C-alpha cells in the first residue's frame, strides 16, 4: 500500500505552526458554512488535528480520521493536554472511512483531495457516511505554484474537484477563493 503523496509525519511542526493561521485560518474556513452545535462531524485526513481542535469547539463530536497512526498518536496527546472530550481519533485504511452509513452531519477534508489514492472511491465513501442534507467542506491547494505545499502536478484544480464531487451526487452550495487554497461547500440530497 503506497502512500507516496501522504504528508510525512516527520514534518508535523509545519501543520502545527502558529503562522499556519496566516495562510490557512481555521476560523475563516469553518465560518464558510453554518455549523450546528448538535452536529456529529468528521475531519477526514485530520493529520495532527489542527482543524479537528477548532471544529470540536463548535460541534457535539468529531471523528479525527487519518491513515497514519503517528498523526493520531500526536493528536491523542494533544487532546489529553487540552482536556478535550469530544474528539475520537480513528485509524483508517486507504480509500476507506471507518464509519457507519449516514452517521455524519458535517465532514471536512483539508489539503487531502490530492492525497487520495482512489479519489472516486473516497468521494463515494464521503457520500456514504454523510447524512442526507449533510454538509461537506473541501479545502485544497490551488493548482498553481504557491511556494509551498504539494507539487503542482498532483494538485486537483477547483473545477476538477467540483466535477468529481458533483458526479458522486454532491451539490455545490458555496465556494470561496483563499490566498493559496480554494474552499468548496457541498450538500447531498
């Protein structure tokens, strides 16, 4: 099982740095859609839990899902240190979300669309776990040179992302251009 495009846990400091708020502000990103405090959410490709922590403050529960145990171990230590009780880390296999059908109100996936080995399968998995009328928030790097981030050659353009998700039954309900990323909000029937 190759994870050639998966973020290297050795560089976790980049994910956790204070200046990440400058180039990727969680408050700005999460405010792109109305979030209910009753929601059960999932952070797919949660990594070190940078967005998970912000999301946990706004919803009932968050599943932090990642394929790398090192990332989830780091997150578990952070959860204990911050005494957060509504985050459940889940180790997943590639192209699989370890959740029941239609159990999630809100799924976020930040900087991960370009990492998925089988994008169509992962998008079907997202559709499977999100409840009818649930929300999906996708943020990924624009397909242009930004000075950092994944190689441009593996990035997914915004148009490509919308096409992929629409093909799987998601309906685009909002979008925003950030400095280095695009943000897409979808719902499903």
